[in-house]
């Protein structure tokens, strides 16, 4: 619980820095919520699921730092988050491998639709990295949704699915704001959906009653 309170304090500090234009505060406070989640997971049931989710959070932490870096490190940040999604994907696959056609169709529609929108804006050299990222996050979403309705812990499964949806939403907002049309309040919407998504994914580990 103390770890989450520290994470909440870091999130509030970041929001304050964002609203006041205090870039240094934003840079140092942005990683705090994910760092707190990593510490929180130390108390979760041990097992492969916890290991892969922890790795995904750690890679997300690297992505956070790279995207907040004073110089443009967008491609490297994108790469770190791509690896994070692959870690989450492996965690979900480790507990469920059923095909689940409906979640697959939904994920293809979401990922394909977003990539099509971004690609129409002439991404240039970013076309291939964005395509790879879209494929990774869509697959991660599919496998998170595929676990719904299985014999796994219901609360854990629902939290993981909600986290995946929020993560996809956050990344979609980044793409729209960066490549399609900047919109007011984008920074707040992006970071809040991102943190909530990461928290839900981390909480899915804490909610497990078994250690797969």
C-alpha cells in the first residue's frame, strides 16, 4: 500500500509539473508511478506470470525515461514499449492459448484501423517501426481479451483485459496527437490512461490466487 501511495504522489507531482510547465519536475516524477508498481509486485504470488509482467513494467520504465528525455528519443522509447508489450503477451500466452476468434477480430480492427489512420499521414521512416508496434500491441490486446471467460481467476483476468484496453487507448491518443491532429488536454489523457492501464495489469498479478 505504501508503494502505491508513493506512486500516487509521483503522479500528482507530474500532473502539477505538466500544468505549471515545470519540465524538470515532470522528468523526475514521471517514472515514479511505474517504479512504485514494480516494488508493489514484490508482494505478489511468485511465478512466470509475475516475472513477465514485472519485465514488461521494467521495460515500460525505460520507455518512460526515453520519451521524457530532453532530446527526441521517440524511436527508442517506442522500441522499449514494443518489448514491454511482448513481455505482457508472453505472460498472457503462458496462461491461455485458445484461439478466441472474436477478440482476434476486435484486436485486428482496433490495431489495423489505428495503423491505417497513422499511415495515411505519411509517417516516412517511422512507417515500419509504427507498423511493428501496432502489430505487437494488437496481439497483446488479443491475448489479454482471449483470457476472458476461461477458468482463470476472474478478477485477475478482468484487470489484465482492462489494463490492455487502457494501454491501447493511451497509445492511440499518442498517435493521434503526434501524427494526426494535436488536441487540448492530450498530455493529461495520455498519461492518465497509461498509468491506469499499467496499474490494472500489475493488479492482475496481485489478484491471482495461484502461481501459474
